[in-house]
C-alpha cells in the first residue's frame, strides 16, 4: 500500500500517511507503460528538448552500467493536462478509470528511451532529428574511454543502430558479423533490456503535494507557480476546459471573441490575477492553500462569471477612472477586489456613491503600497471593503492614509515600477492629457510605458537641459513627468520649457487649456516663462496633491 489512514483517538479528521513505493523497471516495461497510456508527461514539465548526442550519452551510460538517476512517478486517477504527442508521434490515452503515472522527475530520460525504441523523428529548431541514427560501436575500445553509443559512424568500423537492436530479430542483426561481434550485439541488447531503472512511485498523493514534490526535485530550480498547479488541477478534456488556453483566449481572443483584454489594452494582466479573481468569487479568499481546495467543477463553472466581471471592471477602469491601459495600474491585483465587487453587484454600473468609493479605494491601495507584501491576506481583507461599498458605505481607513502632502510628491523620484508613482501616473492619465504641439489626445500604449525611459514619459524640464543649465537639480522627479506621445517628445528633446512651450503656443491656440490636463497652470506662476525649475516642481506638486486628496476624500451626504 502507498498510504494508510489513521484516525486520531480524539475523533479528529483522519490523517493520510504518505509512503512512496520503490521498485525497479526494465526498459520494456517502461516502453509498454508509455505505449498503453499509463505513463504520461504532465504539461508543467518542459517539452522534450534532448538532442541525439544527449540521448546517445544516456544509452552509453546504461551500456557501461552507470547509474542514470531515479525516475519519480505520481500514480493517480486524477486527469492532468498532459502532452498528447512527442514530436508528431501521438501518445495513447489512458483507459477510462485506470491509474495514470505522471512523470515528476526523469521526463527527458524516459522520453529519450521511448524515442529510440519507437525510432521517432522529431523536428527541433527547424531541423529533423532521427532517433534511429544512434549507433553502438561494435569496435569500441575501452582503453580509449570513448563512447559505446555514438551519433556518427566511422569507416572501417561495424555498428548496430540502437533502435534496430531493440526492435529487430537477432538473426537479422547477426548477418555479416563475426561470431565475436554477434556476441557483442547480444550482450548489448541484454544490458539494455535488463537494466534496472530505479523508480519511486507516489500513489494517490494529493495533487498539491505531488506538485510540491516536483518543485523540490526540479533540477532547473524553478518552482511551479500556483497557476501552473491549477492548470493541472482544473484540466477537463470532456468539458473542453484548459485553464492555460482559457487565459490566452481571455487576453488575446479567438475568431469568435467580441471582447478580450488586448482589445481593451489591458493584456498585461497576469494569469495569477485572473486565477485569484475566480477564487475571490468562489471563496471570498485568494490564499493559495484555499485555492488548491477548489473543486475542478466549481472552478470551471465560475470561469464565465469571472470573465464577465473582469470585462465590467476593465470598462469601469477605462471609462470612470479613465485609466486607458493596464501598464499604468499600480498593482494588477487591484482587479481582484474590483472584479469581486462587480460580480456581487451583478455587473451593474456603480451608482455615484459606489463609483467614488471605488475610486477612493483604488488610490488608497496604490498610494499606501498596500499590495507590496502579504498580498493574499490584504486582498482577503479588501473583499470585505467591497461588501461595504456595494451597500454604499465607506470602508474604514486610517485617517493619515487619506492625506497626501505636496512635499512628499515634490521629493518623489520617478520610477515606472513604483506603486506610488503609478498612482500619480493614473491620475495624470485620468485627465485625458493633450499633446503640447497640436492639442490632440495623448495616445498611451502598454509598450510605451514599461520602463522609465519609455516613449510616453516626458521630463517637462528635459534632463539634458537641467544637466547643462541647473546641474545641481534632480531632473528625475515624478512632478517633472508628463504623459505625451513619442512625436512630441522628439520635437522637444533638450529645449528649455520656455522655448518649446513658446514655440508650440504659436501653432496651438489651446495650449493653455491643454497644459491644465497635465496639472500645469499659468506658465508664469509655474516658473515656465523664466525656466524656474524649483518653482515648477513646487507649484505642480501642490496641484497634484490637491487632486489626489479630492480622490481620497470624496464628499457626499450619504456616505
């Protein structure tokens, strides 16, 4: 037995004692178990990547009697998302109701052995690899310490293909060989087919433990993410549900999709956020240990609910909060409580009170760097805040978290990845900023907002200008950043603000109003006319702080 059940004497819930099974398997047994659909390759494994030379070294080690490591298999009746083919060779399905053995460690080795046994041809990097072209050198010289198994044949030496050795009648293989070399062929075949491959089988382990086993033994050192585990856990072939594929379709659509995140410029939302949104709807919790307990059918049944509410959330962010692209979001995780709100609110448009409370919540989370640590716990707490907002009630916040000073803004460095800074960028974007040169809408794009040097970010007092004319001033302050398009940026370059604003005002009669969409008032009072950088930073910081404080402290009689 692989495990036992013990009942606690105090009547507590029975505990399962997990015990791995150790056994050896022969080459033919491995081959038959793959060919019958019993051994499967879970899709959280890497695809088959070994080339012929690596495979030849594996065969060489077996022929020399070297250990090649232990195979670890997870035996379960659960259905996981697994590879359907190796190269173009279709792998068989597991018979209904039977156990499947998923490879947790040893996939490359087992797949190599299978590729040779089947004589597969696999295309890799545009080149075909023929695994029938791995040979045993019958003139192998042990003194020279060369390989017995090779991928190239030399003239004047006798070879036998490993695939032929394993699949053809011995009498055919003996033809044309001396008795001594025929004996070698027989000996090599015996070494391959009788080699003991050590295996450890963990039977009926819960999937989260099986995945933890995989993570611990994964030689690449990259642990499985919770999303990858949920991809495996929620896969349902009969229902056509593949979480990884569903996420791709949510982001990039299909031929039949009317809505998808890329279309809304919100395609940078990570898979983990989408998964947590489903969990929030089901559990009102996003803790990993709780997500792992969600039944497959429950998760699948709530996927459509999440999709509907995510699109409602994105529409709210774009139209009400006027955040046009997802790259500006201080935290993608903000979508989780907001999606929960819209699901509970039956995807209806929020009323005026709800909308202001949601905006307050958005800027509170962003400006306090709330999701920078203990995110799962804090999102769980914030779902309760959503329940208050649904009822039109103001959630509880510490009063000092609802006030931003101009001094803090004036001292904040610009970093495109900082949540506080991104909150300010969201505020900037919410004003629907206008270009300085032609008063056209500034078109923001995810690809132009990734890093601080991206094209949509412009230092109003250019860095090169300050370096030359005010070398003691720090140019990279968030109060010096405006959102404009790449073409305008190229026209400005290192010019003084008085010069380029003066030039643009000649052709753009609406420039004064356009500057207000960047939280820039009278050009004289803001220090632009005489290129006074300190005055500009001070005045703009005050204007920005006032706007933020209005967001953080909405006023209406009902709240």
